[in-house]
């Protein structure tokens, strides 16, 4: 077996090491995606999706299904190192079975946002002590298309985000032992 040294690039993910920790991003992947979609020269956006959007409640013309699914699939893969686009990508991925022009406009907005910051990623800081923090949130019947509930969480190890998830539920049951404390902190040895 041969030692190839420290990992620098793997499956579109770039890894950089420093005294602060390990930084992972998909800068080249973003630039290739913008080039492939012809969005390298587009204007930029400061947000990946409009606040209080009504995507899903509006009628519009259908678009090519295979192209939409391929593009949204690439955005899903990109959201592994870009949690800032995870919500917007989860919204547009709900319509992969019947893509419409309005949904494609939302995808274009995500691409405009990515153009403004192609090198963003995750920094896993080097720390002496590790503390795990988990934040959860829920939105009861908040979907404008089907009134389903949404729940989600994000987990930090130290100051580094290590996992997150959004879950769409048919119904939501919440039991809160202490309604004043929504943060759980666990110290690891």
C-alpha cells in the first residue's frame, strides 16, 4: 500500500488544512456548475431563496423534467458542504416530479447566490475541548402546498457543524419537558 499524503480533493470536495483546522468546500464544483448552466456571467444574489416565498402555490408552464432533476440533484450534492443552501434546495427538490417555470426560477436564484460566493464551505476548527450542541426547530403545518409540518436539527461538535437535517412530516407530535430551554449541550471527555 502506498501513502498518497494528505487528502486534497475527493469526489468534487476540496480539502485544505491549516493551523485553524480543516476547511472543505466545493469551489471547483460550483464554478463548473455555473459554467455548465451558462450562469458564469449572471448577476449575483445575496440570498438563495426569497423570504416568505410562495413557491408551489403558483401555476406556471412546465419545463424539461430530466434537466430540472439533474440540476437539482447537483444542488443536493453541493448542499453537503453548503448548509446555507440546504433549505432552498429542499424547497425546489419537492417539485422534481412535475417541474415548472416558477421552480426553475427558484433554482436560478440559488445559482445566482452560489455565484456570489463559490468558495464558501465548512471549517472544522481545531479545539482542545469538544462540546456537542444540538439545535432543533419545528414548523407546525407550515407548508403552503400540502400543510405538512417541517422539523429539523443541526448538530455542532465544538464550533463545527457536523450534521443537519430537515424532515417533512404528515403530522407533528412534540413533547417538551422544559419549554424555556431549546438547546441541549453535551460535554465529551
